[in-house]
C-alpha cells in the first residue's frame, strides 16, 4: 500500500513531466508535422497534378511524333527543293559572270592590240619623220655648202676685180 501511496504522492510531478514531454514534442520534435506535410504534398501531387502532368507529357509525345513523322520530312523536302533552285540560279549567275569576264577580257585584248598597233604606227611615223628631217637637214646643209662655195667664188672674183682696181 505504501508503495501505492508513495506513487500517489508522486502524482503531482507526473502531470508536469507529461506537460514537459508535450511541450518538448511540440517545440522540438518536428517529425509528425513534416510527415503530415509530406503526406499532404504527395496526396496533392497525385490527385491534382499527376493527371495534368500525364496529359502534358502525352501532348508532348504526340507533338514530337507529329513533328518527326510529318513536319520534318516536309521541311527537308522544301529545303532540298529551295536549295536546288538556289543552286541552279547561282550556277546561271556564275555562267553569266564568266561570259561577261571573257567579253571584257577580249575587249581589253582588242584595245591593247589597237593601242600596240597605234604605238607601232606612231613609232614608224616618228622614224619616217626623223629620216625626212635628216634628209632635209642634209639638203639644207648641201644648199648651204653650195651657197658658201658660190659666195666664196663670188668674193674671190670680187677680190680679183678689186685687186685690178687697187693698182690704180
């Protein structure tokens, strides 16, 4: 009995210990709160978002399949056709430019040939002119020499005649 009475006497401490345990579990032991939040989050995700995410993934799968099966081949074909057309146009433009360059090269060659012919003609004309000048110079020199001889003869005759008159 005494033990019961002693236990009964200790009963005012028991409620304090019980209250301290509850305060401890509320303030410092967060496991029940965290577990409750985790359960709530999983439930919320599975119920509300799970189906939405599944629908989004299914739509993405369908879009990717549609793109791979239909859109991509159409794009490849359009790109191939357009690139072939652009390549043909570039080849045509390249051929036209090549022909223009050939014409320009031929024109420059003709102009160079004409210029060379004119230069040769000018050189020939210059040489002919210089020969004429040399011939004219030779003629003038010859006339001058003849004129000098005539003048010398004339002066020598005049001198002879003067000598006749000086004896007077």
